[in-house]
C-alpha cells in the first residue's frame, strides 16, 4: 500500500500539469501583490484610519451649571472620551503604533460602555463582565467605576458587537506590539490572508476536479489498471492509493506556492507576521450546532448579514450602517493558528472532493464525459446549497465548505467542528461506495 502510494505520488508530482499549476498559482499571488500595491497608492487615509475631526459630545456643556453639577461624572467621562481620541491622533502622527493601538482599543471600550450602560437591556455589571478584562489591559489604570456616561443612552444596542470586535482587534495588536496591517499591503500576514480567502477556494475546486477526473477511467483505457491487478494488487488498495495520492497532490499544489512567497517576503522584511491577529467566532471550534450569520438590527428589525472581518478591515473603519453588524463573539487568533486551522479544513474538503470526483471517474469510463458530469453535478449542487450559507437555515452541504476563512469567521452558518464531521462522514461514504464499484468493475 505504501509503495503504491509513493509510486502514484511520483507520477502525479512529476507531471507537467502539476508544475504548471504551481507556477500559475505563484504568478496569481504576485499579480495580487501588484494589485494590492496599486490600491495602497490610492489609499486616501494614509497609514492610519485617523479622523482629523474629533467627535464632540457637548450636549451636556450647553446645560445649566446645576445640571452639569448633577452629572459631573458624565462630564468627566465625556472629557476622557474626547481626550482619548485626541491622544490617539497624536500617537498616529508621531508613528507610535503601539500607543495608537492601545488608545484605539480603549476608545472602543469607552464607546461600548457609553452605549451599553445607557441601554436598558444591559446593566453596568453586565457590561463589566464583557469588557472588564480588556479594560484592565488598555485603560492605563483608569478604573471602570470612575467612568459613567449616564444619563446618555443609545438607541442602537445592536452595534455593541461592532465596538467589542474592534476593541479586541486593537488590544491584540497592542499586546503583541504589532503595526496594523491592511488588505492592500504586501506584508506576510496580508498576502497570506488574501491567498487563503480569495485564491485558495477557487484553486481548491479547480484542482479537485482536474487532478482527479481521469484518475480511474483513463488508466482503464491505457491498460495500466489491468497491469496493476495482474500483479496481485488488491483493488481496494489501488483505489485508496489513488485517492490518498490525489489528496496529497492537491494539498502540495495549494500550499507550496504561498509558502515560497511567504519565505521571500520574510527574507526581505524580516517579519514573519505569525503573531498577527485574525478573526474567528469564539466557541465554534468546540460546538457542533451552527451559529447563524445574521443579526436582527434595530433599524427596521430586518436581519442583516454579519460583516466579513478580514485582515485590516476593522483597522480601516468600523462601519455603522445596518448592513455592517459585527457578532459580539468575534475574537482573534494568531496568524500561525489561523494557518493551521485553514490547513485542516482544506485537507478535509480536499479529501471529500477527490473522493467525489474519483467516484464519478470510476462510474463513467470516458474521461471527457466524466469531466462534464463532474462539473455539471458540482455546479448544480453548489448553486442549490449556497442559499443555506446565509440567514436562519442550517448549512449542512459539504459542497459549500470550500471557503475555510468564512467558516472560521462564522459567516457560513456552520462551525469548523461540524464542517469537519460532515466532510469526514461524506468522504467515508464516497470512498466506500467507490471501492465497491471499483471491485466489481470490468477492467
């Protein structure tokens, strides 16, 4: 079995098509880097998303002295809020990116407390239980109890998740002493994320089909399968060896190009970016029941799809419209952990798609017909499955699980754990059916 896998792998990895795919993927990454540079050159806000006009909450300043005295704590809290914004701008102009990240996180926490405690839905103790640990890290020894914006209140409690998400992002940047990176930059973290989010899903579907659609039928036509069988090779072992080697071939083709580029950027800049924070939805690595990727907004009560949270997205802006609602359970993991998670999810989907395509290759003897059947059936199933990735539906289709970044970020109505379970059992069924058909196939 081991020898058969090695033989099959050598044949696959030495093929000219495999080499061309590697080169094409490297070119795609380089072209994407060129596009990112163009976008960065046209960026209007410079290196930091700093507003030159500090928001002012002087509603209380226009009140009578008696009213100001009654709400002295609120006046002091609003002064702290304004001063924090001014200090953040100053840190940006002085290129003190560590202090900028701390103040940005604290500013988001102040906003969270302003809107949270003012809301009738959340008590001060409830707010402290959510942001207390973050507050201690970034407040600069300002006590939680000393800040109180009441009687100010907010009519948009659904935005609290946005402020909390941004606060966690900036706190992670501050804690690891990192500079904020953007999607339009060519740092190791941004290039890796763009590849995993944009290029990898498309390449995964493409390679899953074109590396496996003729794995059985073509070798039946040229007689190589018959030769293996006459050498007392068990048919199940032949089938499994082709499936395993197909999975390894695709994983190699997907990850070698990005790590070549990663190494080149690291050698040039000396920064691996492996500590950079990337978003994920808390709890999704341990729970099976999906978390819906929509939120009920206060503006009309219509469900809004949760916003995509890619690298630098929150650094660029914190959108405030009803279509940009951030889940309050969003947190951040290091790029290193993110890569491992992406690799695992990609491996399980690769195993599934190779098993699916190889099964069709086993059933249909003609390679061209096999390709047509594979593309058409996959296209129809994906189109029928996509609607279940949004809204209240539970997404259990293995054919929608080719975007690992969206699964980790909680945007596909499925958790990584449940997607792995679905892909695992789907793959087992397909491989078992394929083996049985292959055993009975006339060769």
